[in-house]
C-alpha cells in the first residue's frame, strides 16, 4: 500500500494478498482477468474480492453483484484511522447470517434428538401394551 499518504500494517489471507498483488501491474482488472491471473476458482475469488471491497481496498465499478466482466480497481483514496488492522474473510453481514444458520441447525439437531427419544418411548409403550394384552388373553 505504498501509494497511500501513510503506511498501514495489514494482516490478510494469502488469497487476498494474491488478488491485491495483481494491482501492482494493473490499474483495474475484471473478475475474469483476476481469475486467470490468480488461478482461483470463481466462487473463492468472489469471496476474496468481496472481502477487499468491504474493507474499501478495492472498488467495484458497479453496485451489483460480481460478474466475470465486472471491473475492479484499487482505491487510491483509501483512509483508515487505524494503521494496523486485519482484513476479515467474510463481512459482518455474512457472519451474522452464518451464526443464524448455525443456531437453526442446533435447534434442528435438538428437535431431531427429542423426536428419536419420543420414537423410542412409543416403541417401548407398544411393547408394554402388547405384553399386557398377551397376559390378559392367557387368563
């Protein structure tokens, strides 16, 4: 980040760095060009580029979702109060979404466990009823 007015110490993932390093030689690149240069699959590349767009290191030429012809450029006007920070892989919005999915999964597992216990209890009650019926039919 030598083009900025002050130095920043940024911790980021290897894939994020691979994407960011492509802008040493180019002012802007399309998603397709980044995919060819980094050899990352499209889904992984979009995740990495979105994390860099969320932190304002990169700029997206369109407000819509990323496509193969979307132009990405470096943000030469980047400013941050902190000089040392970490670039997260997923945004806060995605993190809260992942947490809600995880919470729902836990609830489902608890429900499934309760259902299995209830199912076993019903089978046991059926056996008891059958045993009582057999005892009564012998008398």
